[in-house]
């Protein structure tokens, strides 16, 4: 059995760890609230853009655009959105597993990766995966729209540049459902399918356009991709803080249970020590 001093040291260590996990939980709770507000605030803009694009696609008719161009099915680019830090439960693990499953299911394709976040970058850097671009600390201090737009433009450049052989661009991220629930989403980003706008149309409603619908459609398509990337990053940040809050809450509870167990063991050891000393005193008095 460990000595009384060792048990006291372990209790102090676990108490210090519990303070850290509780502070992490409080910080994540505050950041989660802000992240949720940003997700909710971004929804009206995204929904309105989908409605406008739905009407424009119907008005534009047989319109051709590089972002709509359907090609073969041989060369993929996979953008993986993970966190830059750990201590968030299975958040990063689930995303990495989804990416590995995607790679296995498309092992006959040429697949290149774009990693957004340190954890995904570090994991796949040690594997035989071709990482063509990496972004670090994009979500560490929240999501900046300009940074998200830059990532979207570079993904579009990979798809539309002259001589590009990329057939499809996918993104994997965690969709925020609640503090306890996040859902891994695998979405095709490019080429943009007509079905992406079909559900956004509203019967009996139309818009007046100053420019020709085809011209507006061409201008809004890149904005649509930027919005999708921005929204994916917002969802990922909210999911990360929700997962970290849940993980730190569980860690704090486990630390409390461990402290109770160690305290009970320490009290038993102290009681046994006191009993042993009393027996020694009594035995000495009787022998005298």
C-alpha cells in the first residue's frame, strides 16, 4: 500500500488537475456561446443566398460555368477541418476516422488532401497521403470570413485552374447539433450540383434583376462556395467547443471521484497507522 505521504501527494495532484479541467470547461462554455451566436447569425444570409441562386439557376437556363463543370471521377481533393488543439474528446478522432474511411472507399482514385487544423495535418503527415495545402490556427481565435474566403478561393483555383485534373472537391467537418452531439459531414463542394439550389426555391416568389440573371449567377457562384466554407468552419468551431466542454466536464467528475477514492484510502491508512501505534503502546505497557 502507498505511504500516507504518497497518497496526500496524489490527492494534491488530482485536485490541481481538476482545477485545470474546470477552467477549460468554463472557457469552452463562453466560447461555445459566441460560436453558437455566429452560426445562428450566418444562417439567414446563407438561406437567402440559396433562394436567390435557386431562382437565378432557373432563369439562367443552360448556363455554363467552371464551378458547375462536371468532369470525370478520377482525381479528388479532400479538405479536412479539424481542431488545432486537443482535450476535446473524440472530436478530432471522429473526423480523422471519417477521412480514413473516405480514402479507403476511394482507394482507386487519386486523392489529395487539404488540411485545415493542426491535428489533421499532424496525423496525415505521418501517413502516405499527399497533402497539397495546409492551414494552421484558422479556427483557434474564432473564424475570420476573409480567411475562410481565401481558403475557398484556393480550393476553387485548384478546381478551375488551367490544366487542372481535379474532378471533385470534398469537405469533411463536424456539424454542431448540441453540446453533447456533433455529426461528421462529408459534403461535395465542387463541382456545384444543380440539386444544391433546387430545394431553396420558393413557389410564387421571384426577384427583379438589374443585370441579366446569367451574369448575377456567375458572380454569386464563387460567393456560394465561400459561404459554404465559412459556414463549415463556424460549425466546426462550435462543435469543437461543445466537445471540449463535455470532455472537461467528464474529466472534472472523474477527478472528483478519484479524489474521493484516494481520500478514503488515505483515511484508512491513517487510521491503520494510529491503531498500530496504540497497539504498540499498549503492548509496551503490558510488557513493562
